[in-house]
C-alpha cells in the first residue's frame, strides 16, 4: 500500500504543481488527513459496501472549497477503487513538498528544556550540516544526561553525554580487557 500511496501522492503533487495550486492542494490534503483520523470516516471511505458516488459526495463535502485538481484526484481514487491510499496520502504528499523545497523534518531530543535561542543555534548548525532547511520538533529526553540527539529523515547525529559515556566505557574495557 505504501508504494501505491506514494504513486498517487506523486501524481497529485505533479498535477498541483502543473495547475499552480500547490498551497491550496496542500491545505486540502491536510483537511482530508484530519477527516480520516475519525474512525467512522475512515471506515466509510475504505468500505467496499459503500456506493462510489456516496463516497465521492462525502469526500467532496469534507473537503469543500478544495481546488478542482484535488476534487478530480478524489474522483479518480474512488473510481479506481484505491481508497486505501488516502490514509497515507498526507504523509506521502508532505514528503514530496519537503523534498521540493529542500526541507526536512528533524526530531531534536534534548536532556533539558531549551529556550528558543538555544534551539535556533542548534537548528542553524544542523541545517548547515545537512544542507537542508529543518522543521524542528523538540522533545525532552532526560536520559541523554546532557547535549542532544537529532534525527533528520533517516540520519542521526548524537551529541549527547550518554553517548560519550558509552564510548568511554567501551574504550576503558578494551584497555582493561
């Protein structure tokens, strides 16, 4: 399903780009994504027992005001019976948008709460390191003892005291060994 979701997200992305409706389509995708967090709505959309026209009408109503590109996309998805792609559409579409804008998500784990200026300093260093604009989400992680750990896409930078202590222990056990 993930490959299929990626394929449909890419098709929507290309259509939105060609129509010059990227921001409006991105907003519509977010609205749909939010609507599908409701279990009842998700079951309705994914059900094989529900009439296609009823699904299309419900999806168009849930995303009222969305651009024609997005409305046509929803019709194609339902007509082709690939509604299972919709729950993953939001994340897949967001990945394509981030890639096109040179942006990436970053999970920044810190041993203690940081103020905005400290986060900005770390963000700037990480952006320089990765060559990307970062959307940073900060989580407090006391077991790091000090420092931080950053995960950007599938790469990790570990500048924590915990990591340094583990490395020191390993070095000492090799020397003593």
